[in-house]
């Protein structure tokens, strides 16, 4: 599972209930808690930072870069957020440089 997907999953507002349901289901069926323990470890590992930080790129940035609003905006913003969550894009300057590469390519 990609780090971005995992962080989005752990940031769900119902994650505590989902984890507890998973734990009870596993204990009642096969007793294996590997996935449950993995998710708890990851949640602890990510606890020093917001799971979903404020985005480095916004629609305004895309417009300022000369792009026209439309369906491609969501794909660019989702990809930028995934790269941010995975630590590839760390600053707004990184994100703007990435956006420039996307517009040129």
C-alpha cells in the first residue's frame, strides 16, 4: 500500500471504530491480528505530523501557472497531494517546480 493511501485511510473520521471492528472480527474468526497491529504501528509512526497536512498546491496555483479550470485540475491536485503525503514534495517551491514539469511535459 502506498504511503499516501495509508495516510488517507488512517485519517478517516471513523478509523477508530473501523480498527476496533477489524480487531474483533479477526479475533472471532482466525485470531490473526497482523494487519491490525500494522495499522496501529503506522498510526503511531505518523503521529508526529498531521496525516493530511494543508496542500502545497491549490487550484489558485494552477490558475496562476496558466492552467484553465476543469477536470484535469482534480488529477493534478490529487497527484500533488499524494506526492506530498509520500514526502516527495516537501515545500510549496517543490510543488510549483513539479507543476511546471507537468505543464511542460
